[in-house]
C-alpha cells in the first residue's frame, strides 16, 4: 500500500497566545477567536476535524464526534516567524532568535548593498508593506532605487516597480542581499516585493513575490524523506522557505485558490511521500493587513476544498493541517506575527477518530510523526505521535 501525507500549513493560523507571549508583546492575541465570530467564517469540515475541541479554544461549538485526531501545538523555538515555524514543523528547533532590526539596517550594511547593486536604497525602516508603497513608491519610480524595509520579523524586504526595475533585476538584487546577510546579520528571509500602479492611490504588490531563505541549520524531515526515495512535493512557498533543501518537486502558486486547486490535483495523482502545502494568503493578504472578514472568508474557502480532499482520500493517506505562527487580524497593537499555539488536525482511513491529544510541546511532532508513518529512522526534534493516532 502506497502512503501519502498531505501536510497543509494555513500560514499564521494561530489558536491563542502562548504562555511566553509577553516576551513577544502578544498577550491576548488569538487569531481563531478573531475570525470565528465573523459571518464569513463557515468551516464545517474544520469543525469535524476537531478545531473547536482543541485545548484552550472557547469559541465555536465542540464537535461531539471528531472524524480524526487532534492536538494543540506549542512552539518550542525562540521566534514567531515563517522560517523558524516551518523549520520546527520539519523537525529542527531554533533556540536562537533570528536577528531583527527595529531601527533599520546598519548604515555600513546599506552602503555596501548600494555598492553591490548599483542602486540607491530608500526607506530602510520597519514599515507596513502597503504603507511603504504609498510613502516611497513614487520616489522609487523617479529614481530607480530600491525600497528596503523590514518589520518585527527577521526579514529584509526589497520593493520596486516592475516597469522601472524588471522582476529579474529585482531578483538579482535580492540574491545579492541574501549573499550578504549571513552570520550576525543572517535574517530569516530576503523577500522580493515587486509592485505596479500609477501612483499611491493604486500601487499594488504583484504575485511575483520571491523569498530567499536561509538554509536550515540541520537535517530536516524533508531530507530524510528524499534520501529514502520518497516524493517531497513543495507547494506554494515551501521550496523558498527551505531554499530547496530536501524538495524533489516544486509547484509555485500565486494565492490560496491556486494552492487549494493544486492540493486537490495532487490527491488525484500517483505519488508516494509528502505533499507539503503552504497557503500564504491567510498571513500575507489578511493577517498583516488586519482584515478579519477577509481572513474568515479565506478559512471558508479552504474548508470547501478540504471537504473535497477528504472525499478523495485513499487507503494509506494521512492529512495533517496546522499553522506556523499566529497573525491575529484583530490584534491592533502591531501588524506583525503573534506568538500563538497552532492546531494539528489529522485525518485519514487509518487515523483514530474522536482522539484528542491535548497540548503537545513542539511543532516537530509533525515531522517525527510523518517519518514514523513512513518507517524512516530520523533524528529530529519533537515527539512521535504515530502510535497515538494510528489504528
């Protein structure tokens, strides 16, 4: 019997702030609670999988007969960003937080970057991705410079108008930044943020975003699966997050809709291994922009696709749904990620039903469980839950 795992990351889908949220300024954050009260939040399939049965979840009605196994995961790493969250999901915990730049990047670094790219840097401050275009977009178009900005996360973001700085040129400049940002300045991601529009009133980021991540500091679940001859299919920004390490096939997507469609197409495909899917709109389009109705509607859109996926499952299939951090659209102290627990909802023909596992420390439980499911010995951070979830 062939085995397939569909690991779906609802990017930023937190379910309540963690005990150490005070260190991150996130006490009170709760992504799920913020969206669950919205009229657009219609998620019967997530409910059937135990979303409202998780520890600490007091919004929504618990499901009396959960169709799978479920747990609330607490992050073990020192961070709340995409890179560290996904590394931990893949079995590598990070004790050291990635560097952040609340006052912008050091002048000497920016000077060297301007020298290497041949382009002037604009901004160099923490900024909202939409507001930075409003405030610097016209100057970028006049000068041909690069808008460099950051956030509370470990990111070096570079924005430029596609008609002024062609996308491939922007990518070249971002690769230069990635090559520079190592050691003490080893940020989690360099992100290309191309945009279009005639002026501040209609500047809009395009779908040509590209992430340049650090390589994981240790061997991940993806490496073990690939070495064992399994398919490791990265959908969405998974390839970028892991800098290609351990990936056998990459499938890029521009939005959640494409990611959901790819998920369903993969369910009809013959493969043996892991389909690792990231749905980024939750975070990028709705979480950071504090758009509660949009986030809730995106959850409903995914839920409809999830219903179809569950109908397509074959013997040997395992579905795992989780998040990588929070980004509470109702938390207005910042527009950044929030330190939250994440769900782990599991279903499939061989998965125990109505099976709650409480709270588990470490997102790495996902990696350890997947490697155990494929009977692949692996040295990873996290708990192996396979014996607790499989019939």
